C-alpha cells in the first residue's frame, strides 16, 4: 500500500511510544521472567493490532470491516487497560520518590504511656512525704523530697519532648501522604473524588488519546490501492462515407487493414477477435456497445470487419 510520509512519521512515533508503555506494563505485571516476556508480547501485539486494524480493513467489504471493528474495540480496551496500569505504577513510584524527600523524625525511646507509668510512683511518694511528720528526721525527708521532685521534673520534660516528637512525626506523615498524591489529583479531591479514582481516570484518558492519535495517523498514512483506469484512445469524428482499402491476407489468421490512417483502426482488431471468438455478434448495435462509440463509428467498424471476414472466407 502507498503511504504518506508526514502522517506515517507521527504514526510510527505514536506506535513506538505505545509499544514501550506496553513493555513496561507487562514487565511490572509479570512475576517470573517467562511471564513478563509473554505479557510484553501480548501487549505489543495488541498495540500494533489496535493501531493498524482500521487502516487494513478499510478496502474490504462491510462484513470484514464489521469484524475488524469488533476486534479493534477489544484491542483498544485491552491496550488502554495495560497503559493505565503503567500510569498507575508510574504515579506510585513518583509519589514514593517525593515522599522520600520529606525529612524523617526519630522515634523517642519511650512513649507517653511508659513515662506516665514511671511518673505515677514518684508523684505518689512526694504526696506521702508532704503529709509525713518528720520531727527529728526532717533532713532525710527533705533530701528525698528534692530528689523525687527532680525526677518528676525530668519525667515531665521527657513527656513534653515525646509529645513534640509525636506531633512532628504526625506532620511528617501528613507531608509524605500529600507528596505521594499527584498535585492535580489532590486539587480534584476537593470535588469529592478520591485520588485513586482521579489517577485511574487520568491514566485511561492518556491511553485513549495516545491510541486514538496512532489509529488516526495510520488511517491518514496508509492509502488503499487506486482502482486501475482503463485507457481509452480518443477517436476523431468521421463521416459516414469512409474509404476502405483492403489488402489480401497473408494467412488465415492475419487481419488486413487499411494502410492509410483511419480512426477505426483502433477498434477493428478487437471487434474482429471478439467476433471470431463468438463473444460478439457483428451487428451495429452490439459493436457500438462493445467499443462505446457512436453509431456512425460502429457502422464503419462493422463494414471493415465484415469485409475482412468475407475476404478470409473467400
């Protein structure tokens, strides 16, 4: 089939891009190497079929085109699904890269529950010392009270630090979650659409546009073979009185024609061969239909053909 250069360049670029997406999608979806190779093969075949089927079935009849349309719809659906898988994985990988750039917060050695468990006995001991009548042992009681107070303050400071770190860790988790989501998808979630649905719809839209561009460009690039044009020799109009000069035939199969230039020469040989083959009757009307010329020309051709036949029979 003849091809147009400019649409073919764009069609080839779109097909190569779509095939590359199918290769990546098949590699991501497969487990073992053999599974990945087969997934890649299926994806590439479906991509090529989806792109070329509309152009290939165009010259055929309605039944072939209808069957091709059904197959094309199936190829497009499978191809768009495979490309959407690639776009989803690509978005996840991009989100992981963005999330990895968010600073991490070191977890504290103890959480708030453990600190509270250590602090409770200290506070209880301080309360008992405050109610105790030390009398002659006030110094040891004061020393223990100061020690417990310092321990309580240290536990309170640790509790405040753990609280600060937990708040920082929560903010970091929120930042990582926001970084994983696509910025545009994050804005669309304000309309009540989840980010995963936005990513899926966007992947299918990208795949459909790419496949549509490839199919349309192949339709423009691949042209059907033009129908052959039958060459017709123009004949100048002649008068009814046409001089005919005949010569003796060399053999029984030879055709004697006028040595002078005659516009009917282009038809005498064809009509004579058809009459001898029995596919044409030597009547003016049949000859006129056969050569698609006027009745005058058909009459002149008939006279020459009859003269040649009579001369051959003699």
